[in-house]
């Protein structure tokens, strides 16, 4: 795939001593990297959305009286301390 893109998009690709050719290689590498990352993001986002991943709610397998389910803030700290027998 790389050879195909180089042949199609970089003029005089064999002349790597030429600064403009090296610049073209760098620009191509950057564009390909960004495009790949955008495609990965879109794919992961769609899969996560379609499967319902990341929806907020209780932690699976953890009761609401468990410290990890308490969240944060003064009530959560108090609840956590009560569960652990501190208060």
C-alpha cells in the first residue's frame, strides 16, 4: 500500500536527496497517519455507540452500598467510612 501511494502521489520519489521530495514523503506520512486515526476513531465510536458501551449507571456486579459505587463527595466518603467500620 505504501509503495502504491508513493508511486501515485510523489513525483520523482527515487530522488530522496531532493528536499522537496523528502518534504513530500513527510507530508504523505502525516496525512496517512491522520486519516488512519480518524478512521479508527469513527470505527470505535460507531461500535461503542451500537453496542451501548459507556452508558452511565451502576457498576455491574457491585451493589449500591459498595464504596466503588458511592461516587465522590462528602456523602460518598461518609458512606465508604461507614462500610469499612470507621464511623
